[in-house]
């Protein structure tokens, strides 16, 4: 079965949790594409060379989840040659046998416009910053500024900017617990899978 679930949206909207839950529920492979950009960002040196030479162990580093890695990722993610170097791996993963869930910023718009399911998971910047702050601590105002800065860079870049695909189902998790968000996403996947049977 070739079956792609594309889950896009801004940082800390709940994409990661929803993606892992949907992948587990339907037995699909999962790729967190943000990790590719985070790895390129923290590797340092020339980002294009880093992206072209990315190895599996680079994605297993334990420093990829920090705010700094997120910022570094969004800076290298504006470089078209970096994005181009990562396209093929993501496309292959998306259309691999058995089905796959990919979460990121441009999965439904650029990496896999033919995805059978497209979700756009979002929430207000304040709610997302609060969630991120609960994880990382520190000054909540600074976390909010970081979230807004990254949104602006991700949405404003020329190459593959963050936006909902026209045919994406939008899930706003601002006033939703994670269980409800997962249930909504799973219901969409279930409906599409049923229609194919
Ligand atoms: O999702 P995550 O916060 O891990 O992504 C880190 C950064 O990587 C994002 O802010 C974005 O700039 C970039 N990214 C991207 N395209 C993707 C996934 C992530 O540009 N598909």
C-alpha cells in the first residue's frame, strides 16, 4: 500500500504527538522531517555540504530538540540548495511501501502534493509558546518571541514557505487537549482509508 499522511504546521502546534499517534494507530512509518533541518543546523560548517552528506547517525544526536537547534534549523531551511538536497529522501520515504506519516512545513505542498491525507495542525502563538515553555522552562516571554521569530521566517521564506495546502484539513489545537487532536486526525485518516477499501 502506498499511502501518505502529510502533517504540516508551525512549531509546537502538536504535529509531532499527532504524527506519532497516527503512525502507531495505523501501522505506518513516521518521519519527523524537522530533524533533518535541525541536524543540518547543528552540524555547522557549510549547510549545503552538511545537507548533502547527512547520515543516519546525525539524526540520532541528543542535541536536536533544543530551542537553539530549532532556530539553527529554520535559518538553514531558507537555503534552496539545502532543501533540494533533502527532497529525494523525503519523497522516497513518503511513497515507500506500507504507508508513511511525515510531519514538517512543506510536506503537503512540496514534498508530497499527492498525499492521500493532508492535515494542517496549528494553534495560536501564545498557546504554542506556553506549551514549549512547559518543556524548556526559562522566560516565557522569550519563548514566545522565539516562536514568533521562527513562524515569521518559516512563513516568509521564498522557497517552500509554511502554509496550509488548499486541500488540507485544518486542526486548530488552541483549545483542544492532545487526545482530542489525535482523535480528529485519526478520524480523517480512517475516513480516507475506508473509502479506499
Ligand atoms: O518541526 P521542527 O520544529 O523540528 O522544525 C525545525 C525547523 O526546520 C522549522 O522551523 C523549519 O524552519 C524547518 N523545517 C522545514 N521544513 C520541514 C521541516 C522543518 O523548513 N519540512
